[in-house]
C-alpha cells in the first residue's frame, strides 16, 4: 500500500481511528465506524477486535452506513447512544435539517414539507444532505425511525404494531423490512435479545414497561452524554414551574403539553445513577412520540459534549471551581418554543418569582383545560388566545403588554417563526426587528430554542451578580471581554454564572 493510499495519512481519519482503538465512549454518537470486511457498523467504543484501517470508513450518520450496505452491530448497538452534538452546535443546513428529521417532520409532512420549512427546494436539500451526510432526507428519516423502534422494542412492552406506528412507519410490512435490513433480526427477536441481556445483567426477568400496553401510554429511557447534571435542569424547571401547568421536584418534572396531534401529559424523572432521563407520556396519538422525544432531548440538552465544554471552561481559574462542583452542566432547552417566547417577554427585567406569578395567572385565565388520569389540568395558552385576550389579563407596563400581544399575533399568523430549525442569525434579526424586543430577549431565545452554544448575556443583572460571586468582572463590557476566552461555550458559562447567582 502506498503512503498516499494509507487512510491514516488523513488527519481526520487518524483521529477517529485512534478514538476507535481506545474504545473511547466519549465519541459514541458523534460518528459511526463502518467495517466493510464484516458488513457492519459500530459505535467507536465497540468491544470487538479493531478492524484494519483499510477496512474502515467513518460516517457522520447511521443512515450513511445503511446506504453503504452496512447493518448495525448486534454487540454494541450503535444507535443506543446519545445523538451527535453537531446538530445542536452547527447552524448550517444539514444540522437544521437533522433537528427537523428528529422531530418527525418527514413522517408528518414529507420531504417537500421538510424542504419548505428550511426554505429550499426538495432537490437542493437532498443534494446537500447526500453530499454532507452521505444520505438524503428519506434515508435519514428511515434510520431515525429504525432507531426509535429499537428503543421502544427493547425498553417497553408495547405491542409490536404500536411500536411500528409510534416510530413513524406507514405499515407493518415496511417496519418489519426496515428492522430486518438494519439489525438483521425481526422486531420480536430484537425484543427477546434485550430481555435476555437484561435478565443476565439483573438476575431477574425484565418486565420494565409492563403496563406500556395501556392506550396512549409510553415509557422509555433517553441516554445522555456523560457527565450529566440532570439535577441542575430539574432545579431550573422547578424554579419556573407554573401551578396548574407544571409540577416539579428535585428529580422529577411533570406537565401538560400540546403536541402535533393533541394534548399530552409528560412525566420526566432522573434515571438513578445512569446518565439518562426516564420518560412517561400519555399521548393523544403514538405518532406524537418522535416529536416528544426530540423536545425532551433538547430540554435536557442530552447530546451536549460535556467533556469538551467542561475542559474549555475549567481553563479559566475563576470558573474552574464551579465546573468541578457541577460537571456536565446543561443549558435547558424548551418543550414549546412559542411558550418560551411568552415566558421570555414576561420575564424581561423582573425576577423569576415575579414572572412566575404573572405567567401562572395568564395560564389560569387563558389556558385550555384538559383532563388526564381523572384530574383537570391546564395547557399553557396558545399564541392565538394571548393575542385575542392577553391585553385584559396581563399586568405590567403597557409597552410590554403591547409587545407580548403583538408577538403572539405574529406567531399565530406565521409572520414570526420561532423554532429549533431556524438559522440563528436570521431569527435574531427578525426578533430584534419587533418593537419591544431587545438583545437580551433575542439572545435568550437563541440559547434555549436554537441551542446557540456561544451566547453570553452580559446585560442580565443576575448573570453579572453571579460573575461577581465567582470573582469575575461585574461590569458588562469587562465581563464580555473576559468571556471571549470561553468561546464557543459562552452559553454554558452563562449557566455557571446564573447558578452562582441563584446560590447566593
């Protein structure tokens, strides 16, 4: 083999190959190892004997490995890992498309709907995704459906037919064919294998999710990339929980939520010592499972590259003690972007407690009443309701009320789109063009809706107070200058500063 043909001569290949040889679990989900001599693809930490470099191709997605004719490894289950942090970090077309594919848009609206949301033609979108990710939108959606199905088959006792439709498949035959093609096993064989593994691990018969056959009830576990500060996210949610809409504690969070086909009741809890979140949901339709999973992953920032973030922030001596005390800090996302817009506008220049009081009143007055488990509950008001009646319910400065009503009218009409797939610069510009929305609100929404990793809101008083507690500058301009060294993780630095302020 000549030097030029040696794959290790490529620095990117060599870096991934070293990670594979080290069986480094930090890279699980970030790339796929395709082994063409065996016809399988693996996670980087697979315990199997490492293949020769000439037999290996690294892929960005499982769909690309499928398109290359490879099947999933039966030993390491390469899709049973957190997702790639690229889809949250990057702001290019491929990353934005992957966020929508994970949300189940292809199943609900097809490739034309996906392309329309992104502002491109289906042909151009397919060409870009095939070039950058090795697979087009249909193949990427197919891989996502297969991964969702495997998770449901192995972690619940849902009927196989229900698993098929909850995963987004259009028919049982399509479901069976895809599972066999990807995993070289039938759905029932996948479930039996998982039960045997669980029995060997625990010494008991696995009956997890035994009541998941109840109509509309789903239970599953979503893995996080460790280290994972789940307690920090639960505390953030508890501080902002609205009575009637949400209930929260140190390791649990429950709320009502409007999903594409109807209202749902969602319970989230810490998974003990495992870096994961346990999900229990009562859904109007199993078709809502994919968007719910995508939103929970964003809410708890499950795919963040915590090791890289902590290493970068700990390099600053002022942040190092906070990073050591809270490894794997997360930046909370949102289950409902429109709701977050209203929360951000109400919360401008007031305390968290004051905002919670105002938002609880708003939800009680305008939220739709729904019943779950024999109990009346409340959905957070839709933009249409706030646009129509918010002026008579909201309290505070008249200018702020006008802004909230105006923004809700824009959201209801589609004149303003606030969603995870939006380009960050474009969304920020549109928000700043709305009278009454300033840089703090635009930056805050970029952080929590589009997962902007590099936002430092130096105009935030609480954030500056937290900076002072950590021995950092309390002046906005000086703090911004100091924060330049934290790029590209300034949003996570913000979480450390807010945490320091809250602990005062």
